[in-house]
C-alpha cells in the first residue's frame, strides 16, 4: 500500500511539472503592435507573436497603418502595461516561428488577450497551422464580432480599403483600352510612317 501511495505521489508530481512547463510567467518589456510584444524571459528580452490571430498593421514597411491597427496596438499595449500577472502558454511542438519569435497564448490576469482582441473586432482568427487549444473559442467570438460589425468587421472599413491588386488590375485595363483604341492605333501608324519616310529621305 505504501509503495502504491509513493507511486501515485511521484506520478502526479510528474504530471504537475509537465503542466507547469505549458505556462510560463513572464515580465512585460515593450510593445510592438497589436499581435506582437516583447517580454523578459530568463533574464532575456524575447519577442512573442500571439498565436492564432492577426491584427491590422501599424508598422509594416509596405502596408503602412491599416484601419483599427492603432486601436489594436493601443489595446494590447495598455493591457500588458496594466497587467499584474502575465503568463505565456505554449502549444506542444510549435513554440518558435520562422522569424525566431515565440508563439504563445497570452494570459493577462487570467484573461486570454487574443480572445479580448477578437471580441472587440481588433483581430481576426488566422495562421492556424495546427489544431490549437483555443481556436474554437476565438472563432465563436469572431462570429459575434462580425455579426455586430465591430472594429475591422465594420462595412465602412472594408469599403474604404481597396486592395492593391484591384488598383493594378484597373491600371492594366485602362492601358489595354488605350492601346486598342482606334485613335491610339492611328497615332502609332502615323509615327511609323514618319520614321520610314525620314529614313528614306
């Protein structure tokens, strides 16, 4: 009986240690944008990319600042600054991205930061490369944010944003129309005639 109790004690101790490794308490260092921040982990400053969401850009080199990018960034930054306790929770086998950033769920005083951003319409569910732990929760709350036209789901925001590929396509169409128009063809034809005439004279 005694051996059995010792075995149970050791078993649950091991289980407890495994669970502890899944979450790690960290200190806030600085903000980057709505879905990225820097934390102090083991006396080192490390960047962390929030799992399973994407917020509008604020510091992207080509996209510039997108609608609700500032709101998302401010919300994340203020939440982290005011937090009494920050925990990073990791998915098994998926801890670092290709840029060397830590991938994690971010808990602020027992509240999941990704979920709060989704609820406010400041983020969308994205970059799902695995069956992540809280994906279903985020999708449910995103559906509510979309239905209520919150943040990035506001129709006016989508109407204001014209994708760059649409602009390029319109430019190409205009150029093609100009090239095939009779007036343009006559100009080209006259120009060719003049060049031939000048070369013969």
